[in-house]
C-alpha cells in the first residue's frame, strides 16, 4: 500500500469490496510496546487511511497484532524513564487521534492486552477479543503508580464497577470474562477473529459518512481533557517490576 506511505512497524492491507475496510497490523516485535516513535507512526497510518477513504463513502479501520500472542503490552517504560515527557509526544496524541477519526474503528485483540494497551484498545469504537488466549489487565496499581489521566477514559467507557476492578484492583480478564463485563463487544476463536472483525466492519462502514457531524459531540471527548497521568511521567518508574508483573500474568 505505497500510496498510504511507508512504515517500519506497521502493515496496512485493504479488504476487497466497496466498504473501504482497512486492516492495520501492529508489527513491532516482540510485544508491540508503544514508544513515541511507534505511536507517531500509527497516527500517520490512521490519518493516511482516513484520507484515502472518499468523503461520504463507507469505511472502517481494524487494528490487530502481527504476533498471535500479543496485541500490545503497553508503553515503553524505558523511554518514559529516559524522557518523562515522551508520552505527550506519542501516546496521548494517539489516543486523541483514535477518538477523533471519522470512520469506525475496531480493535482486534488477538493476544495479550496489558497496561497502556488497555486505554489504547478502549480508544477504539469496538473491541473483539480472542476467546481462547490472552488476558486484559492494567497492572500499574500493583506498582503503587498513579493513572489519573488514563482513568478518565476508562471511567467514561466502562461501567463503574468494571472500571474500579481495572483501576483499583488490577484485575485480569480472559476474553470471555471481558465480554461479560462489557470491556469488549465480542469474542471469537483465533481462526475466526479476522472474519468476525470484517463482518462487523462491513456493518459499521456505511455509518462513516454520517459520523463527521457527530464527532464534535463525541461522548468520550472528556477523556482528552484530563491531566497526564503521573505514572507515565514519573522518571522513577520501576520498569523491572512492571515487566515481572506482565510476565507473571501472561505466563
């Protein structure tokens, strides 16, 4: 897809048909950890796809992980430790971009979704999770870290009880449990995930031409106005402990 630009850690494919469905595959091994450069690359790809979809025409974007084990394990804490403001340059603009797109977005959570990947998935309009493998978990509470800014998005998109379990307990969900609690909209077997995502995208794509007029009243805009979470800006983040928790929970 050269007309959409060249990317180091992304693969863009278009699904055949009139619905203008694009699949954006995250391919930054081993775990699609998000640093500012990767976030900016995703933003560029999202905007390129949005521009490629003609005005008043259907369209939708699906994001997935290239590796069967991971969708993403969140933020690159090494970068956050070196440069505390890194997420202001990458992660937060990425969330804002997803919330602002004029086409429906679907996060196809084919593998583990941890830490900052949770609000990243929630910034999509819909989520489909692997029914057989992978966990959803935000572990910062286990580190004694704060997440006030990210909490705003979770509290806006999730039921209060579910947001509390995620933010205050660091609860870990399987795909089916996440669906029961309203975190994801559906689950699918690994071999059926792309088919289910495309099916949903085809249902949603015709709405794209009507969404521009409603985005200025996006119900999730409040999340964009929240303060930056201090756990992402703290240069003393305990990276090793975070990695241990992630490894423990996905093993």
